[in-house]
C-alpha cells in the first residue's frame, strides 16, 4: 500500500511540474513530449489512488484493525 501511495504522490508531482513546463514552452517539440508525460502522470496518479483504495477495502492479512486472527490447532500444535 505504501508503494501505491508513493506512486500517487509522484504522479501528482509530475502533473504539477509538467503543467508548468507546458505553460512555459513556446515550441511544439518539447511541448508535445511534456503533454505525453503529463498524460502518463495523470494515469499514474489515478492508478496509485485506485490501488490504495482497493487495498484499504480488501483489508489484507497484515492489517487486522483490532481483530487478531484465530489460532488454529492441528493435532495439539497451535499455529
């Protein structure tokens, strides 16, 4: 989950800096490349947020939120 949140933050940084770069360019060559990177930054931020939300909904086995896992015993051995 930490990686998806980090990816969303980096996607936001890419969006900010490439938006400023597009506003500053006067030629079409670098502007076209910045537009492509901006679109990829938007996709990265959206996928990062979506992945973090999905992980919070799934409640992976490392996050118990106050409910510890049940202990299972097989043949007298507690696992």
